[in-house]
C-alpha cells in the first residue's frame, strides 16, 4: 500500500531505476503501488509494463512540488485520470505558470495532500499521514477526517547506501556542498520500502487508515491496453479507403515523373510496395510525410529525405527522397516488412533556418493536442560525474582536474578520495540527469498525447514529451524526423544567388544529370570539394583521391566506408585495394563472395552485415534486425551484441564454417556496432554531395558565398574566404556602402558582411544596410553616425576594419575625427566671452596606415587578414623546398615545407598515446596532409593557428601523397607596428 513511490525519473532525487523499484516491491510482497515521480510522468508507461510482467498492480500518479515543497499528490483512477493529471501539469509547463497551492477538482483522479494541509477536502481529496506523524492524532477529534486519512509512506531510495547517493544527488541539484544540504532539501532516511508487515505494524493503532488506503487503491484501474499498439495517427484523410486510393494515385503519378510511362520494373516494385504498405497499415505514415514535403515545397524550402525510407520506391515517387532504389538495387524489406519488430522512419533534412516553420506547420495541421516533439534523457557521464561529485565534496578545482586526467590514472588508483568518488560514480553512472529535446523527432498521435505523458516546454518553444525515442517505440509511436543541416542552406542560397547574380535558374533536383556530367565527376575525382556536404573533410577528400572516385556509386560506398565502423576494422584499406584490383579479391568464404561481391567482400553497409548474419551464420531475421538496430545506435547498450556473439558462433559452426573464419567474420560484423550506414542512407548523402558539387563546379563564387552565409561547414571561416578568393571572386573588406549583414556578391565582387565583425552589435549589423537601402549611400562618417545612431566604440570598430574607406581618408584620420566628434569638451557652448579669440587651425601630420597595420586590425576584428596573406606576414621569406603539388615527385624523400595550419584530428593509439592528422595549405593555397606519430607529438606539438615549418618524409597511400612529420615549428610573424 504505497501511494508515493519514486523512481530515478524524480531527477536528482530518486535513486531506483524502474526495474529495480519493481523488484524491490516484489521482494517485500507488495501487490499494488503508485508511481508518483516529482513533476513528471516520464516513467509511467515503463512502470506499468514492468508491474504487469511481475504480477504487481500498477497505479499511475504525479507528485506536484514547488520550491522543494510538496503541494499534493495526484493519483489516477484510470486512463482518463492520468490524462487529467498530465494536462494539469502540461498547462503550467507550457504556459510557464507556477503550480497553485491547491489542486483543481479532478474528476478521474484522487488528490492526496500532506497532513499539514489546512483547507477543506472535497470528494476525491484525502490527507496523507506519515507514520512518524501519527502522534499528531492523539486526543484529536477524528470524526471529520477519519474517512479522509490515508497512509503516506514515501519511497525514494532502496536502502541506507542509496540514501547516501540521494544526498549527493541533492547536492548536485542544489549546487551545494554536501554539508550544506538541509533536511528540507532531501528525503528522510526512512523513505523506502519497509520490511514485510512493517508498514501495517506502524499503523496498527489506526487500522482504519490502512483500510482507507486499500480502498482508494482498489478503486484505481489503469485501463491501458497491454503491449505495444499503434498509437499513431490512424488516417490522413479521415478514411482508410480514401487513404489507400490517394496513396496509389500519388505513387503512380510520381512513378511517371521519375521513370516515364512504360517502366515495367518500376510499376512492379510500386505495386508490391503498396500492397505491403496497405497490409501493415502504413498508408497514413506515408501520406503525412508526403503532406509535410508538399507544404515545404510550396514554401520554396529544400529538403533531403534519407534514412532507411530511401529504400522505398513509393517514397521516391512521392518525392520524399531523391534516391532511386532501382538504380542502387535497394530492397524495400530493409525499410518495411511483416516481420519487422520496430517502426520505420523517414529522416527529412531541411535548411537550419527553415525547419522550425515546418515543425510549426505540423503542429497546426495535426493539432496541438495530438502533436509533440520527442524528448531525450541525458544521463550522468563519466567525467562530468567526477566533477559533480568533487564539487559537492568541496574539493578544489585543481584536485578535480587531476582526477579527470587520464594520464594520472595509475596515480589516482591508490588515492583514498578518488576511491570514494569512484564508488559513488559507479552508483550514479548512466542515471537520468535531465530531460532535453530530441534532435528532430515529432510524434503525431491519434489520441490526445497527454494520455501517455505530460508535456514540457524547452527553449525551442514547442510542446515536448517527457520520454525519449526508446520509450516512444515501446509505447507505440512512430516518429517523424524533421532535422536540419547547413548543407541544405548552402544549396538553397547558392541557387538563389545564381539567379540573382547570373540570371540563371537551376533545377537542383535534376541530380541524375549531375551524376553523368564529366566535368562534375572530374571535380569530384580531384578532391576539390571544399564546402560540399559530407565530402569536404580531410579524411573524405583523401578517400576520394585514393579511390579515384568519379561516379555516384563509388561515392555511395565512400560515404559509408569513411565511418568509424569500417575504418577501425581495417576494411577501408581492403576496400580501396580491391577497388583498384577486383581480380585480386580473396573472399573470406564462398558465402561472402555470393553476398558481398558488389563491395569486394567488405561489409560496407548495414545490409551487408544482415546478409552475413543470415547467410553465413544461419541466424534468423529477428536477430539480424536486432543487430541492425544496434548498429544504428537505437539500443542503449551492447547487451544485444553480447547475446548475439555466442549465437553467431554456435549457428555458424553448425553450418560447418571453420572456427577461425567464424571468428574473423564476427570481428568484421562487430566492428560495425554503432557506426555503419544503411546503403540508402549513404545514397541520400551522396545525392546531396552531388548537388553541392555541381554548384561548386559551375558556380563556385555563388556557392562559396552561400557556404559562408550559412556559417560554413567542417572548416573555420577563413578557409572559406580563401576558397571564395580562389574561385575568382574579388573579396572586399566590409564596407558601410556595399556590405550587407551577410556576404553579398555582384558579378565577381564579394563584400564580407557585418556578421563577421567582432564586437559589432546586432542592432547595427542590421541597421546599417537597412538604412542604406532605404535612404541611399552614406556621404561621410558624420552622415553615417547621424543616420544610424552609432556611438564612439561601434564607429571605431568600423573604422579599424576598413568599413569607412569610401571616405578616402585614412583610418588614423578618421579615428582622430571621430574622437573630436564625440569629445564633449570640444562641443560649442552658448556662454558669453569677453574677447573673441581666433580658433587655432592645427596642422595634422600625414596620417597613413600601413598594410601591416591593416592586417593586424583584420586579424583582431575578423579573425583573419584580407589585405595580406598570412604567408606575407611571416618574418621569413622561406616557403619550403617544395609545394603541395610536387609531393608526388618526392616519395620516400625527407623534405621541408611551409604550411598554414588548417585543422588537426587527435587520435588515441591502442597503447593510450596520442597521434595527430594535420591539414595545411601551402603558399599557393593548395592542401597537403600530415601524420604525426606519438614519437613526435610530445616534442613537436601544434601551437595554435599560424604557419609552420615542417620536416617530414613523403609517403604515398593508394596514389595519395602525404607527409610523415619528423619535426614541426611554428614560424614567427612580423610584429604589430602599433605595439612597437
């Protein structure tokens, strides 16, 4: 008879995960209890499942608190009651109102007030009295409240050890030292399940309280359906027959658009898929996704449909994706089949500045009661736990830093304080820490969603469920992933700029034509892909070069083998080797040749792993599907993999596979545990890569401006400015008479925008170009100040960055003038004077800014120089023995090069040492790459941005040259003349 039980979802308060909570109750013979987590219903559905499995009657509820004070507890009589409680909490969350001191009158829920409550009790309202409060009933007239008293034995922890953990959690929550956590801040040491019979014994003198409690709980029946049922929107049109007819009409119409009128293979696949979609009741899912795409297309938004949904020809015909499943031999069953144990989903990417409007449309189109964003649950992580525990213990920052330093692991192991932290850490690891918001998941429910959760209002400003995607799936929801990425913003704005700047309209969805364009494919093969979605990173550019990648299908494979799963297994190198010499392929087993010939025996895609599990190891489709889901990161741990290891080996051996070959096959399979793509996913990425690549090939200036205006990609801003200049654009510093907030381009003149000007206020970033457009160019500095309201500091920033060079005056002259202009002592007054003294006309010396001074201003205000190259800032004129283009002619030789640092990637080795992969530009603006092994990283580290003198051995890997570094030193630059 526990009315007030809490799980870990009472964040930073409760200590027990729901399975343990139920096991604890079962061990004490408890037959029914109420889960009432603090201000959330995150665990209710999980709680009901666990209780049903263990034969305990679950009752759902909520505990309402404000400012650490218990207000009241709501206990649902049934499903409708849970909706009432959820909606009450949701209203206050969404409208950001404080909870009231008294609860509303619930029709289908009970309200339990603490015994200290002094108000009148209505029909469904009770007083909860703790056993340590029973003395307050002594000699009290109980007639008026006798039927309203119920036993209140809160449960927060399992035992005394967990109570100590609870104290640490409270300290973390309150950001307070453990010694500063007061009794009011935490639960009581007795707030746990009591030994069998103990609760009854505590209330023995007041047996009627137990009777009242038992009667209340007996009246509660959680009439939710058992198991997973489909809770999604059931129809799109309101009628399943109409849905079916509409989907067929759209699919056939789209098939004609994609394949022409007489493609029998496409027609056969469309009809097959439609049949499966009808049988599995997924018409509404497809149609709602189509509706979202239709809306966004009408708004002129760009999208990319990816994920396993790209296996579907119906999705291709509905223009949800641009991946042709016939061309890539994708199989629909990977996306949707009768045996599939998990719901399919579409991942729809939009530009970062358009996604929110699409989400807003979904909420309005399908109703706020039926639509919500998906939540996530962040957990306590290793280093963060150590830091949090250390702070609560009152340790100094230096000591905490030492405990989190991996290099001090051996020393820390024998430290008594660290041992204590480790013990607490082990209890706290992976506990829920705080609720957050999923990257893009949206739920569309047939019933009001508050039957299953209360709603939060995170900073995004849209109602969000209180559980995550794993729980959504178990309950019965399929999510719609509405995601965002900047690559689509690049494409969208580039097309717009091309139309404005060159009066050419581009149909960016004609991807098949781009894939066949020899000029575009030559650009791909060269690795000149800076700014292009997914193929601009150093690792990807190297891979493209090593593969001599000049076609779509190879790029699809490259998009997958770049992932850590393939790379860490060593199979990336194997794939490249056999790509160049397919006749040399040595298949691990004949089954591998049969199933993996397309990828030279290498498991490149998730589908390949499934093929191996089924055909090589004789596993069934269910286990193969579990493995696939594990690879996509949709399980919380590797528990499923551990179970499958033994099964994989046992079943493979039964089929007569040699033990050593089985071990190697499993090694290759297990390396995919979390990182590999489905083939359709890789194909979707490759489609977007080709769209970017086409624009970069034929319209490089507009494309690079679009990349800059969507805040770049893999690299820092200065590299994209250099790339814009390499494309033939004349790159100009910001100018108040030419620049906008972002970069603009007219013909070949590109003006940097005010957005990149450090410390310039947003109001002026917008106001300066707006004022110029409305009232014409600024005539001089005074006119600029008068019309925009610039102050002294903001004007100085613009002067120093060169934005007032249109005046024809030097920066020093302008700085002198602006100080005089804002100098209050120099302003004229109306005071009478005895004598008129002729004003002195001061003759200023010639005030000229040097190019070096300008470069330093730009470094400070923009982060990079525009008027000078960083190489020209070097004290030395030495530029190395060779440049990047000449590397291939010096294989095996030791050379010296001068390179401008672009980026580096740190990689831990197997023996916990550090190595780096570096990327540099030579003086001609061409890339070269470096490898820094552990024997050099300690003595020759990177020292931040700038140019370096590098000595190393030129090596080659599949035709791609790079430098194995022996020594590296940062080169000095000319001093700032202002500081000298």
